[in-house]
């Protein structure tokens, strides 16, 4: 049967023996858990940065490189994991990814050099998260249209929960032993959570689900819009990658105690949870593209608060505000793409698009770390990053494909 013929069933019908609503929300729950596990591992690195630096005698730029490798490899593997989910479903890639997350933590736990930390905590955790992220989010888009923003927001709030809970848990583990023991415990707990989540994802090919959502076809001119959208996502993602990698370090530069600086990560996580629920639900009501673009611009501009904050209250306000706006950006990016480019080949589409975020994650944190060290202050580099993000938001607004009609 041709793919065009497959596109005829009514919206929200599913070829599964389970009740459609239950099947859809089961997938959302699975995506929530795999993102909690993968990004909980990635973002908990800030809790271990100082003891690792002390053991291996390294500085801020080398430490942010670990974060950059994990985040970038997550998205660079998406051109493989996305089409794979289209063909065989999201479950198998996500299961493999969660096993890689656990393996990466175990490799890092036994590291005898910083290069081995890069390989375990950077590369393997990043690849594992990437094998789960795009398939899980493509699976959510394939199951929803009318409430696509809310469903995406709930799914990616797993990142916020992981950011809010895992670093404090990692800090508590450090109090009981060294960072190597903490990595082993996290490997067991996070891979276990992730494997449960992966089992909840669709085992059927996503292309068989996505073509049931109209419009499956991309609007006229969408193909020409892809590269401008890709570059816009790169530019907006540059500022979006920075606080998780460097906010704790800049807070320590201001003389703040370690627990207060790490507490900013928890506020980022709480902000993202609120943003992903509230802004995603708002987007379904007033227009997903409109709210997504507003999040891109406001998130970039909010770096000015980080640049100029004189102490802890300002940094706390920034963490909550930025977290909410970044939450909206991350939640609505896959919906923005699916709405604009059509629901066909969602995994492949998101896989190509998310390489833009990989480029930003690889470049932005080390570049900003070097710039802050060279300038001896954070304000000018952060304001420059904010300007780059605003340019990206303008590019996205100008280039976005506009389908004839997308129901809110």
C-alpha cells in the first residue's frame, strides 16, 4: 500500500488494540522518563565538576567540554536515531540509549584520565540520550495534533525534573563517598528509570502512526525553509545551552557558596517544568508558532539579567525566568517543526533539525568559558550571546513555513 493511501484514516485513530487515549498518554509518560534519565545524567555533571577538576588538575574550559560533548553528541546522533524510529519504532532505539547512559556513567566512574571522563560522561551518555530523545519526541508528535504542544510540554518536563532532582541527589551521594561511587549509583538508578520509560514508547514504526494525522504533507515552499530554520535554531540554541554549563561557575566567581551555586540548577529545573506545562498549554490555545517565537526572543534577551546580576537574588531570578522560557523553547520546537513541515517522516525531520542544537552545544559553552576567562568578566560575552539569539529568533520568524490551517 502506498504511503499516500495510508494517509487517509481519521485524526487520532491508532492501529493498536489498546484504547487510543491510553496509548497516546502512555507514550508521553515514556518520553518523560527517558528524558529525565538522560538529561538528569547530563546536567548532574555540574555537581561533580569541582571534585573532578581537583583530581585531574584541570580548569573551567576543559570541564565545560565534557558538558559540550555530551549535549552535542546527543543531537549529532539524531539523524540516525530519528529515521530509525520512523522505520522500527521509538522503543528499541530508546532501550539501547538508556543502556548506553548507564555504561557511560560506569566508564566515567573508572576513569584514570580526563580523556576517559570525556569518553564516558561526554560521548557515551550523550549518544545514549540522543538515541532516546528524538525517537521519544517524534513519537509524541506522531500521536497528537490538537494538543501537540501540551503533550510535548509534559514529555520534555522530564528534562526539568531531571535538572531539579538529579544534581541535588548527586551532591548528596558525594557526601557519602567520592564521585566515582556516586557515578555507579547514578548508573543503576538512571538507567533503570530510563529502561522503564523506553518500554512505554511505541514499538510500531512511527511513519505508520504519523500519516494518520492530517496534514501529513508539508505546505508549499517548506523544503526551501528548512535550512534557514536550521540556522535559526543554531543561533537561538547558542544562548540556550549556556546556563546549565556555566551558571554555577559564574556564581562561584561571585563568591557564592557551593550549595547556593548548585541550587541555581534546581531553580532552572523548576522554571523549565513550569514553562513546559504553562507555555505549552498556552501555545495550543493561542498559536504554537507565536508562543515558540516569543520564547526564543525572550530567552535570548534574558541573558542580560545573568550578565548584570550582582549577587544571588539576581541569579535566582534569572534561573527561574530563563528556565521557564527555555522550557517553552524546548517543548515547542518539535511541535513547531511538525506543524510547519507536516507529520510525514517526523523522526527524520527532527533528526536533521536537532543537529542544529548539537552544533550550538558543541560550540557555545567552551567558547563562552574561554571568553569569560580572557575578558576577566562575564557581562560582555553574555550580552553578545544574547544578541546572537535575538538574530536567530528573527530568522525563525521570517523563514517559518505557514501551512494553510493547523488546528490549535
